[in-house]
């Protein structure tokens, strides 16, 4: 063994090679659950719009609309998928960082349009393929470059108080700026306000899942996070409906989609000590973000998206209250 420079057989036996593995089982499960959430939300949106399109127009803005929808199996199937999506999202947030989960929901819009083509037997040529490709590639590249990772499952009450105060101030400023405006500018600002609401909902849901893991159902329902999740979700849905009413999807959807992802990342970093790659990695991340914005705008401008937005159902095109 002299040729090994003094290294004995016992030394060789104890040599261990450490290979860094960035993709853990939890990360893989998180991505799978997030993708299932997006698919469930997209299916729910298509089914609910199809059901609403069959309701007579004279029932719009009346309680009889809901009664009519309850009698339609396709609408009930959509509601069931909304519940399934909420379960998948909770599982995704319980197994991975918000900075990974929420950006994946960006693909809901192109998936919704793809499903709409299949369900309504429309020509695939109507799909905004350039926008779908740009969004998908930008999302994959951005997440690969950012490599988000989480350090904690819950945040302290002190941190939450600060985050809620800052969020309330941000929402107040954006909504106040939007109220005197009309058209696309108002839709864009309200879309940003809705995005902040959905990001807050996700952050609160993640903490509620930590309560569930720590103390079971009793632990979750004895803490305030689960109730705040419901309140934030309802508020975000209300802001979204006003954004869709104020202008076209071209104005509101990019702000909603990209805003949700970026604000969710901010919540993840400040509340749960999640980390992203920095330094020169920021350059490809910014390029990926620009590609996502381009893809969202092109997708929102497509005839299918505009047709869905004016179908009269008032549902969120890319996702539901769970996103």
C-alpha cells in the first residue's frame, strides 16, 4: 500500500464522498402538489364557466343564479375540484417553501385555456402558443435559478404583527390609488391588491399547516392562523372581482399572476426565513421574470382569454380563492 502515500486500508474504508443533493423528497412532493393544485384550479375554472354559461342571463346578480347552479352537476364538480385544490395547496405548503409553491401557480392561466379548448371543442390554433411557451420556460428557468429553500415552518407572532401591519399599509395605499382611476389602470392596481391578498392567504395557510403538524386539528383550530386564512382569502376574492370588473385581463392578469409570486416570495423570506440564490444568479432570475411577464400578457390578450373573461360567470380565470 506504499504507493498510496501512507494511506492505509483502514483509512480508505472510512473515506466518505459527500455529494450535495438539492432535490429532496419533500421538494419533489411540494412541486407535485403545487402542479396538482394548478391543474385542479384550472379544471374547476373551466367547469364553473361552462355551467354559468348555461344559466339564463336574466338570473345574473340574483340569488336564483346560485340556486340554478346548485342544480347542475358540472358546477358541483367544479366546486369539488376547488376543495381538492385547497387540499393540494395545503399539502404543497406543508412540504415546501412559499417561494417555490406560489410561483408554480403561474401556469394556471395557460392550463385553463388549454382545457377550455378541449372541453369546448375549439381549434387549438386559438391558443396563444408563444405566450404559453414563454410562461412555462420562464417559470422553469426562474425557479431553477432561484432554488428556493425553507428554514422554518412557522413564524413568530411578533413577526406576523409586523408583516400584517406592512401588508395592510400596502393594500391601503394601492386601493386608495386605484379608487379615483378608471379602466385599465384601476384594473391593474386592484389586480396587484388581489395578488397581495392571495399571497397573504398562502402565508397564513402555511402557518396553519404548521399548527396542524404540531398539535393536530385541535392545535390548528385553537390558533388564529386558520381563521385569518379564510378572512384573507375572502378579501382577496372580493378585490379580484373588482379588478376583473374594472378592465380587461391584459391589465389585471399579469399584475395578479406575477404580483402573487413576487409578494409570496417576500412573505417566505421575511416570515419563514426562506432563502433564494443571490449574486450573479439574480441576472437570469430577472430575465426569467421578464419572460414570464411577456408570456402572461400574450396569454391574457388571446381571444380565448377575452372570451372567458366576458362569459359572465365572474370566476377567476387563472385559479380560485385557494391560489
